[in-house]
């Protein structure tokens, strides 16, 4: 019979256990999110992507600077206007299908600086 090994992880520590530096202070790790830039300051890139998707095309919107909630709101808006599904992950918006031109027009109408990338 094998004995169950207990986890030797320290809980409540942020990596620093001991320091010989008398001036050492623990930095407080706060969840800092970027402030969302106004639409005029955003530089969004709209492109068609087929990589690792079984040959299916998706419209990919990248370059958004801001909070995850604002990115999700923009993704939801674009999905509803195109009438298709999609997702928001890793700071990118994926819209199912080739909607580059329609999304580009929607973003520009919303005051965003957007441009088409690729063929």
C-alpha cells in the first residue's frame, strides 16, 4: 500500500518565505485591471482566422485595451448585430463566420479606430 502524500504548498504566502534584507517589504498584489480607453483611442484589428478551427472561418478582433467586462460587452454587441455566435477570450473577440466588413463598419460607426488586416 502506498501512503497518500500531503501537499507541501504554503497557503497564505505570495512566494516570499524569508528574506535577510531588513528593508524588505512585501508587495501587496492587487488585481489591477487596465482602464478602458475611449473608443477614439482604441486601435482594433479585424481579421479572418481559420487556424486550428477545422477549416471554419472566424472573424477575429484584437487590440482592445481595457477591462474584461468592457471587452465582453463589445463582443456581445457585435455578436447580436451579426446574428451569430462567438466568444471572448484571451483579450480577443471571435465571431463565427466571415463578418469582417460588417464588423468594421459597426466599429467605425461606434467611434472606434479599426482597420482590416490580412487578405
